[in-house]
């Protein structure tokens, strides 16, 4: 018997969520007024936010469970940094 989890593509859900997260961060930070201090922080946050989405896509392309785990650790580090 098939349950609801059998039909859910969790990779697709998380790819979409990490992309949406990155876009939301970019839009939010882009609306802040310019200053040297804010600019430095804004760039770093945008880099780490977009890295989350890029590295999660790399997780789905991993060739082994060990590689998948290693790439997921990078995703967790980046989201913590953001």
C-alpha cells in the first residue's frame, strides 16, 4: 500500500524552498539603503544564501551517500552562516 510520502519528491521541494529563500534574501537586502557597512554585510549574506541553494542542488547530484552527506554538511554550514 502506497502512503503519501511515496509520492512526494522531497528533493524537488527543498530545491524550490532553497531557491525561494535565496530570492527572498536578495529582494529584502536589495531594498536597504546604501552604506559601506551595510554593503559589506549584504554581499556576504547574499553569497551565503545563494550558496545554500547551489549546494543543495549539488546534494541531489551526489554520486554516493558519503558525498551526499558531505555536501549536505556544506548546506547546513551555509544556512547557519546566513
